[in-house]
C-alpha cells in the first residue's frame, strides 16, 4: 500500500503542494492482509476509489507556538471504513514512535490534506516496492573458483566468509577440483521496508511465479479470451483511448500482447510486410498532403470495425504524424459513438499503420450499427466487462483445481 492521491485542502507551509504529496507517497504503509484490498482497476464499485480498493488517511496540523513544529508520519490518521484493521497504518519503527518527517511548520502555518492509499506494484512506481535491498550469493567457500580474490598477504583474513558458509561443507586441503560442478544452492537476503515481513515477501513472490506459469499453461492449451482484446469486445489502437475512459488502461500495451514494437501480424512492419511509410505518398508538399495508399495484391483484410478508430487526419510532409480534430469512433454490439479527441502529434519513430486508410469511408457506417451517446456505449461496456469477469472467475476456479494460485492472487506483494 502507498498513498497515490492527495487532496490538498490547506497548505500555508513553505513547501509546495507537489513536494509534500511526493513525500507522503514514500511513507511506508502497513500491507498486512493486503489481499482484502482490490485493485482500483478491477473494482466494480467505483471509477476512481472507494472503501473496497483504497484506504483514506487524514493529515491536519497547525503550529500555534513560536518554535518550529515538525509533522510526522504518526500524524496521519486512518479513516473508517477500511478493509481490515492493519492495512494503511503508517510504518513507525523509531524508538520515539514518530515516524518519517513530512514537513516543518512555523507559527500560524497549517496543512490539511486528504490522502488516498491504493494497492500497486513497484513496476508502476518505486513507492510500492516492499523491499529496500535484495542480495543473493552462491558457493560461499568459492569451490567453483568463480571469484579470483585480490589480496596482499592472506586471503582468508582479508576476505572473511559470509554467514552462508556455515550451511555448506568447507573444502578439504588437497581436494581435487571438480570441473563438472555446478552451483546448486543460492542464498537470498531480503530486507523489508516494514510494510510486510521478509518471509511474506518471498512467499508472495513464489505465488506470482505460480500464477505466471499457470497463464503459460493456459496459453499453450489454447484457452484464450475468444479474441476480446479490450473492454469493447474488439481490437483497439494503443493510443486511441485516454487514461480512465471506459475502464481502459493507459494504452501502453496492444491487444496482441506486446508493447507496441510489433504489429498483429508479428514484426515491426505493416500488415503488408512493408515498412510503416513505404506504401505512402504525400502530394502538395506546401500544404497538408493527401494520403494515397495502395496495398499490394493478396494482402490481408482490414481490421474488423469492432473497437477500431476512424480518425480525421491531417498528414504533414515530415517524419511526424499530426492528427487534427481527431474523433474516435467506437463500435460495440449494434451501436457506435463518436468521441472527440482533439489534436494528436505522433513522433515519426512511433508511427505504425495497421491497415489501409480510406478517408472516403470516414462517414460510412456499416449495417446494422446505429449512432448512440457515449453514455449508452459506456453502459454496454460496463455490462460486457462484468460478464468477462464472471468468465475469468470460472477460469480461476479451474486453475485452483489443478493446484495453481488463482489469477491476481499473488501479483501484488504489498
């Protein structure tokens, strides 16, 4: 757990709001029984945060004396309701029971803030890391001679053995060297920041490995999601949605399981096997050019309409791609909606075309789709997401029957 949102109500201190918010985010919070807290992205009860996927902490301090007043982590007060009695409490390990210093206040200075703590992983931000240091060692007696010690007089005195040497038998004098020996034991040292016990961090890490192996087995067995790559039931452009729209992610991944470096056809090329701009020609170089794209014969069909984006684009004769007055058209079931997106500038090295662009078809609506409001489309998306989650729960139960951890049960360690 870590503070992810800060609502600043009063701040008359000498520190900027962003500075204090950053310090608050780095305060370790108790993560015992963190499985009781849901991911915000998976929560069915809210759009941003609620009592099921977050913990609320209040901070209010005012200096009334002439001496400088320090505000500590102990001044953070956890509000009810919360998932359990431990999660979200600030970690305080010093003998005085004060915790980390948040800021200092002079006379008549005041801060009042509302903090929202959420569950996350260190891949998103270092504030969610459960450890401060992790080290490992093998062959503490150096039997394999992988280390060549530099020493002045006596290597035994200048290079003392680690505590892990007590777990293995020391080499005997005159013992022949085993050229086929391989390391078989590894010793890990895990130092927690206090939000979880070190053994809990290791056990949760093992659960993550089990869950990932289960997903590999699931993919190899051919059990997929029937092509539903996003919440709209179809494929989507990685940058076609804004963060938070209709429950989507930030667009960092494509619906084909990669990070944008490949197309759906495998490789950093277009569907027709050419470089991204090879089949494009730009005319009228002095003004906004027109786009003529002629696919080679025998090319694959275009992407299906579900979840694709039809955009009004102005392409300049340069390496970059400018999308002006962008409108994203979202199809789902038998309805569609147009959502204004504004101006987009795509750097040249990031331009990737996944199909033929035909501006004449921009206003063509295939049957039987009818135009609807964004709210109506959003309601359908929510309903389909709920059905998808029910299907995922059935898959998780099957994995548990095979002896694997349920999906997402061990992904977050803190």
